């Protein structure tokens, strides 16, 4: 069962170079066990918060798909579907920049640049790299941190 913490701006959330830390507020913090079945309920919980934010009208589908891919990658690749491990998702917003979603996993990480482009040559038939490709196409800014164990996604 996911753990959900709806918070206000009294917590010091994720300083981000594109966001003014004084105006950024944590809207939701969710942890889930590394079980594929936990992904959809968390996505639905996050999206219920996102739909209430300013500036996301018409962007909900892109955010939802990117979030689903990021959480699935964290559960499957980062935590190796070990239900004793947890994945964390933080959702923050400000009035100017819209939404920042951070997904963290307990894995050893990876090098995003080492993932072959899934739209080129034989890679079109590969089972790997499509989620990251989709996330990059759907979100306005994507950044991998902490050796690939953290993804930050921005939608304006």
C-alpha cells in the first residue's frame, strides 16, 4: 500500500535551478513498494493532485504517461521489483513553472546516455529505452541525477 503525504509549503522542498525555491511548494510525497501493482494507484493519486494545479490544463495525459513510465522504470529497473524496497515520488509546483515531479529509486543507477536511441536502426525492435524516450518527448525538461537513481521531470 502506498504511503501518501500531502504537504504545504512549510517544508523545504527540492531546490531547482529553474524554480524559485521560495515559491516552490511540495504538493505531494508518495512512497510505494517496488511492486508493479503499486504503480497505477500512485499514478492516480498523483494525477488527482496534478489536475488541481494551475497551468496543467490539456497537459494531463502527457504528465500521466511520463509519470507512469518513470515509476515503472524505478520499480522494475531501479528496485528490481523487490517489494522490500521503496520508490519515492515528489510532486512540487509553483505558479510560474507549473509542475516538477521527482522519482527516486534505491538502485545502483545507470547512464542515460548509454541507452540506445529506440528510433534508430535495429533499436526500433528493442524492448529497452522506449520509456525514457517517451518521457523526454512528453515533458519540457528531464534530468537524471544521482547516477540515474533520480529523475526530475518538468511540465510547464
